[in-house]
């Protein structure tokens, strides 16, 4: 089930291959070594994969992220936490959809939903409201040509 252990394992099994250069991130939504599938885990894994993609891009190094002026203004031993530049750049590496970054009191006031419950709400909403976009007629024709050719090749091998 989607819980802290699953989140930890999913993060490591996504991040480490990505950092090693893998272009395929396997296992989104899978649980129990791939023997089961969880829509809620898929929603959570979507954030993990998106955050991993951001990590692979590296850390931007420019005038804004180096914050020379801020450092000079705040000085040695000062705090950057209340600076507008810190707040503006807080999500530079990731903008999760499901992971909650609220302060504890705000999270509690919003209903204290854990990650699995929040993911379940998204799953229910998608299942209820998602509308499949029809495939363009030209694309369907092209796919039909490919299917017919594959059928011919398959029959020829029998």
C-alpha cells in the first residue's frame, strides 16, 4: 500500500537509475515487486518521477540562484529564510502536485490528509471526471495500416 516505506523505496528506485543515466523509469504504480498495481501509488509516483526529472536537470547557477546581492545585504550569520528571493525560489527544483509542503498547522486545518488519502481523492476525481480525447482520424488510419501489415507478417509466419 502507498505508505512511508513505499515512498522511500519508490524514490530510491527511481532516483538512482535516473542519476546513473537511465532514460526509462520503471514501476510507476506497481506494488509488491510488480505483482500488484495501485492507482494511488501511480499518482504518488507521478510526483516522484517529475521531481527526479528536475533533479536530472541539475541545479541552476545564475545571478538569481547565487544571490550575490542578497548575501551582501544579509551579511555573515544572517537569515535568508524571510527574504523574498528565498520564497520565490523555494520550488525551483520541483513543484509537486500531490506531495504536501504545508506547515503542520495549515495541513491540520486542511483536514490532516495523509499522502495515500490525498492520492485516493485524485484517483476518484480522475475516474469520475476524466474525458478521453478522441484520436485524430488520420492517426487512426495510420494505425490501421500498421495493424494490417503486422497481421500480414504474423500470418505469413504461421
